[in-house]
């Protein structure tokens, strides 16, 4: 069963967030990010059967609608901009406020009330994020704070990188923007929060993976 109203509202929210982004070459970074180290495609063919045209891929709205119908777990939809793909991810574990959402191929996002705090299985993963602006973002308030992003380097060590960040209302109603810079890098995250929970967001993972847009399908 389709849920056109829900997906129309989600699309409007995502459009509002994308209008807040100000991606630039600065996000690629350099120097300190040089030490930070897949996406794979699966191809299936019918044995002995003649070639047939592939079925058209489902739209994000179709994929979300089907997932809501067949999976009772909490669900999110994540759009990885640098990988050019959007996936539905189901919650597979919870530890206090921390939730792990995973694809069947075991790619995972770790969220705390909608705030991205880590990734797994994507390559160039974010080990953990420590956003000092989190309370401001959930309250939709202006202010400043530090954000620490931890990444594993090629030698297996975890390297913390600290950024100076400021939060402010975005150009669209209900959107809070977090602008960060440090180590020759600038990035801007955008959030829509309801009751202190982040429902829709565009968050920067790192210089290799870039941004992910996350929307809550089922809390």
C-alpha cells in the first residue's frame, strides 16, 4: 500500500535541506586527510536463459513503501550522495539511545536520536562523532561548539579531528544549519528536529564518503 502523503511531506523536507547545502571543493580536504583510508556491485544472470531487459529500479518512495509494508522494525532511508544510491535501512540493534541501522549487505549507520555518530562497512568509515552542538541542534537554537570526528588511519590507529562549528536557523522554516570548519575543510549539516528528535537531516560523514541524507520512515 502506498503512503503518498507521507512521502510528499518527506520529499518537501528533503528539498528544504538540499537548499541549505553549500558543498564546495573545501570538503575534499587535504593534508591531514591524506592518511585516512567500496562500493561493490552484484550482477546476476540467469544460467542458460536468454538475456532479458533488467527491471527498472524502484524509486526511493516505492522502496520505502515496500519496506514499511514488509518490515515492522524502525526504518530509515539513507541517500549517499558520493555513492549515488539511496537505501532503506532497518534497525538491527540498540544500546541505550544508540541505534544501528543496517542494509542486507551489512553496511551500517549508527544514530543517536537521528544524529549520525558512526558508520560501518562503507569503507573510509567514521569511527565515532562527538558533536558538541548536539543540544543546540535538537533545540533548534543558535550557538557554537566543537565537533570531534574520529577516523581510522591506514596504520589502524584512530585519529581524532576537531572542528569549530556554529548553529543557526536555515533559510527554510524548521531547518537548523550546523556550519563547521577545521584542518582546511568546511562542511555544513542541516537538520529538521521534532520534539528533540532529528527526523530528517543531511550530515557529512567525511572527505571520502561526503554527505548522507537521512529520513525517518518509522521511528
